[in-house]
């Protein structure tokens, strides 16, 4: 499966959602993820740590759906930490997030540890 999702805990029992995108990601994959983060779901409102493997490829429709996932009305995630090792894909995702208007709560990181540290610091300040 190109998209996997688990909930994790940081110190202080702070829950967040960790997603892993790998391989060929389609719009159906991203739509499934969107449903899991929408209002009314158990995961709605949790911070998100999205890991995108370097060889991942989002098709055009998946990129469109991904933009809607980043909208505050969909996930309402307090923070979104993205770990993207593929530089061109990172640039494209950064552009899509800016278009969605969610760039204030989204940051990109080189490592998952750095992303987790940012989510933890943000949660402790809230």
C-alpha cells in the first residue's frame, strides 16, 4: 500500500498521526487518507508527521487531492511536519501547500527526529 498511517505518542501522552507515502501514490490513496483526517474521525485535530520516501511519485490527481488535504478545514491539524528526501518532490509539495494556504502550520524537515522534536515543542507550547 503506497500510504500507511499509524497513531503514535510523544512524551506527555501527546498523540500524533504518522503517515508514510511510498511508491506510486494515486488519488484514491490520498482520498482514503483524507477521510481518516476529516471532522468526525478519531484522528481529526491531531498533529501530522508525513514521511514521503525519496522514490515516491504522486500522480497529478493525487497532487490535487493532497492540496485539499492540506486545507485547514479538512485536517485541522495543529501542526504538519513533513519529511521529504526527494528535493524536486519537496519543492512541489511545498508549492502545493502554499497554494492551499496551510503553510503557516506546515514545516519541512530532513529527518524524522527533527520533525518529531518540532511537533513536541509545538504541543508543549500550546
